[in-house]
């Protein structure tokens, strides 16, 4: 009897997923923190939360800190900034935070 083919088995693995995760992990291991805007500007990653989720499932202790920023309409907004837990984070300020 033939093996059933699922939709998931027809989907080819993404070529850039691991390289995106490797870039994010390396950046965090250097003591940096990252926001979604940073990830987009640095590497064109549009779904940083998906990369973080995968890294966390792989056993990396990545924590999210909520930070307040001013959005393009001049209103306060809360965004996430990720870093490795237990690591000293460099005094890195993203472009988004400089706008506050």
C-alpha cells in the first residue's frame, strides 16, 4: 500500500530559515538585543518572532523585554526586544528606540 502524501511533505524546506536563525543567534551571543525592526533592517527578516520561537524550542534561553517607543503617529507603543537570558546586554540602542 502506498504511503499517504501529506501537504506538509510537499512543501520544500525554506533555504534561508537556518541562516536567518544562525544570524540572529550569533548576534544575540555577541551580547546584543534585537527588535523586529532591527532584524528587518539588518537581514530582511520580517518574522523575527518565528526565528526566536525556533531558537527557543532548540533550547536557547531567549527572553523578551517590552520597551516603549513612539510610533509614526506620535503615540506610545510597546514592542518586544529579545536578548539571551543571563547574558550582559551591550549598550546597544536601535533606531526605533532613538526615535523615543
